[in-house]
């Protein structure tokens, strides 16, 4: 069961900097959610301020929506990345891609993580 005590066991190292990134096992072990609100609330309770809303998107096949969130794994790099995007319109640099992990939550509560 995923909780604050077991969370660290779900991380794997990725990239040249060997940054923490949630594994596919984390996604496999997620609880079954019934709604977007239920799933987002669960993630928010687990990750706190490191779980942030990005944007609401329309699905390609139906007249439904899904919600993009980021789980921030490396806040200093993430803040630098966000500042670069704001100032320059892009961000590049070592570790910028893996400082956060995208989470898509659908209206029916299903969840997809970026790997």
C-alpha cells in the first residue's frame, strides 16, 4: 500500500544525475479512484505542495476532460526551470526534464504517470 512510510520504496534513479523518479510499480499499486477529485485529493495528501495542477485538457476521443498535474521531485531545479520558461520561453540544462513527473488524471479517476 502506498503511503508516506512506503513512498521512498517506489522511487528509482533516472538520468545522468540519477534523480528520483516514481516507478511503474507506483502506478500499478495506486488505489482505484472513482473520480478526478478523489484521485487529486489522494495525491495532494501524499505529496502536499509538491503536487501541483498544470492544466485541464479535453480528451481526443470524447467530450470529456482530463487534468494534468506535476509531482515535483527536485524543487530547486523545478523552480529554475519554471523561471527560465517564464523569462526565455524554454528551459534547458542538466536535470530539468526529470525534476518533475507528469500525472494525468481523468474524470473517471483513472491515472497515467509519465515514465
